[in-house]
């Protein structure tokens, strides 16, 4: 499991008083970026020798969070296919442990030179498998 | 079908050169807000007499879009349950018609006073059915 | 004067109930982008043959605005120097005309190849002068 | 001096490859929020017994910053008037120390019940003076 903490900015809340639904995707992108960094693949969704395209993201909203709180975003790999893999993000309140949201992202291995999908390289597959936690 | 146009701001792109994955959720929230407005329910996700909670959102990324482009966000209702319903957002390039992304949002009817889910009122159900287009 | 209208998104408000202070800079960037487009210089802050660097931006907050409102952003040029110029943004409520905010941006003409500031080309100066309205 | 570190998110960059001009205002709002927290005044710009209105913000852009970098935002108080005060934000690259941007924010003491400006309470003035560093 890979884990980061994020501080909830006031600008990330909305007039309903809590964190806006779109802000959780900011937190999940930061989590993926740092997860891929830790795997040694440089920042963002791109790995040297392997480039990733974000194919899909989803967020289920469970409980509210508020400005000034600290959230924990835990990332695991739930599925590794031939050309794509899926990560799960569990967002909790860092103090209480309350589950705030659950997210998913599907990433596709892509060869930008040839402009087509490509199999996930073995070395990357091995790295990802260490975080594998099927749902 | 309910349709809006959005202008892609430079701030909504990222260093990969195209619109950031999180920005599409901004466009879809604007589409839902205006859709609910057109139904006569005031802005945001809350309807007088009926309040909605956003339970889940998803976006599938199909093609790139870029700063300065105009996108069309078409919203339909794909499912109406007892206490929740689902809307679909189809995001296309307003000029070329190219499909850029497909989104989904599930909204739950909620009684904030009693703090529990409640059935969708008949009048709302009737309104939503006019936009029903099962997938 | 150059004028655009922007719709205030729910995501652009904050837990204080009104538009977040940072969101006005989104509106002003959109205004500048479209202003430069109208001058025929392509999107964003970059003009072909002339590239601009944003050197400074400022916003004075006069009154509140809220989700679902439409704002007008009027842009004029307040000063044209040798290598830089300054634009003013007046943000008003499109319905009531109430002044919401006043912004300023200073842009510097920059030669990216030589990596140094350069004088504003005459043709650009002539274009800008049509919008000149010294404060 | 009050200091925080912020991580530059990919979503905070733009298609020019660097951090978007609007993102620095996110960082400065986070800095002010935490600064006021440290003074014991709760989150955001509001102090119990004293409420603040953000009257103006400004940012001068000095150098570029990029996704994945860590920035330092140092906050000092540059001026304390009767009813308002001004803070300065110095944003530097946390690794190299390079100055990235300089910001300013003017806050006004406001009595929300009576809906008018009010003098800064003595206890708040004393707190602010500890961070006073006239420019």
C-alpha cells in the first residue's frame, strides 16, 4: 500500500460547506503521481520506456470532509491486465480514520511513438504486483 | 437531452498539453447544475423539497481536448430507481463532434432534516423521465 | 473595451458561501485569453512573433458573487510601455451591474529564443492602443 | 516568519508546461489559513471575535516552477493599520531556494453582525506584531 496525506484547502470546499466533489480527483491524482514516483517512474502518469494514459477515473462519496482537515489517500493495485491496470484509492480522515471516499483509476500502457497501446513491460508488472490487493 | 457548451480555460489544461483529467468533472458539475436548474430545482444538486446527494461520479477519457476549444456536454438520465437516479454526460468537441469523454453521476434523494435517504417525489420522477434514455 | 461573460460554477465557490478569492483569477485569465484571441494572437498569453510573460496579477475584492450567477469581465489596456503593458479587468454582476472585483495584469514582451525581454512590436502596440483607457 | 511547504500538483500546471498563474493563489491562501491557525484564530480568514475580509491579493511572478516540485511559502506581516493589515508571501523552490513568486494580501477587520469594518482588537494586533517585517 502506498499512502500520502493531503491538507484540505479552503478553495477546495464549496458553498455547501464541505469539500467539493471535484476536489477528490485532485487528491487522487496527487496520490497516483507520488505512487508512480515511488516506483521510480518519474512524475505524473508517464513512465520512461512506458507511458501511461489515464483511461477512466471514478469516485464514490461516503462521508463529508472539511477545510483544514488532513486526509489520507491509500493507493493499491486491484488488477493488472495485459495492457492496463487498475488502482484503488481509499480516502480517510487522517485523525478519525473515517472513510471519506473511494476512488478507482484505470491506466493503459501506451506507446506514444507508435500511437498505440502496448503490453505492460515485465519490470513494471513486477513493481505493480507488490501493491496488488484484489478487491 | 440537456446540452451546454463550455469554453476550455488555459488553467484547466496541464503540462501534458491537454485538458487535465480533473477538469472534466468541473464541466460535468456545471452541466448537472444547469440541468437541475432547467428542471426548476434551483442551482447545485439541491432541489427544494427534495435534496440530492452526489453518491458517485465517473469519467471515461476517450480523446484529448485543448485550451481555447469549446466542448458540448449533453446530459441524459439513464436510470431512475426508488431513491436514486443516474445521469450520463457525453462530452464532445463542439466543432468536430469528436467524442472527448463520457461521464456518469449517481444522485441520491436525501431528507436532510431526518438525515436519511428518501424516495424520489413523483413530480421529480416525472421531470426526470422526460430525459430518460437508458444505456 | 473587450467583454466576456462567465458562469459561476459551484466548484468555484467555497465554504464561506460565495465565490472563492482564487476563482476570480480564473475568470481574468479567460478574459485575457479571449482578448488576445480577438487581437488575432492565438490563445493564451502568447502571440506569434510576440510572446508574452505574465509578470504580475492583482485582484481587489469589492462585493460578493455566488454560484449560478453570470459575471461580466470587461478588459481594457491602461498602460503601454516599451516592453510591457498593463490590462485592467472590471468584473460586474451581469444582471445587476454591481461591481464585484477589479483586477490588473502586467504582461511583458519576451523573446523566448533569446530568453530576454523585447520591445512590443509596432503592430501589437497599434492593436493594444485601440483598447487604451488610462486609469 | 511563518512557513509552509506545498507540493505542486500536476493539475496545477498548464499547457505552457509550468505552474499556472492562478495556482500560486491557492498556495498563498493555504499559507494564510495556516498562519491564522497558528495565531489561534481557527481556519480560513475568520478569527473568533474578529472576522477578516480579504480585500486584495497580488502576485508577482519571478521564475517558473513545475509539477512534482516542493515550494516553500513564507508569510510575514508588512503593515498593521487601524482596521486592516497586509501580509507578504515569499514563494521559493524548497530545494534550490530560488525565488518563484512574491505575493501580497490585504485583510480588513470586519464586524459581520453590524456589517461594517472595525478596528483590529489589541490582542490580535499584538499577535500580528510578532510577524511584523516592514518591506
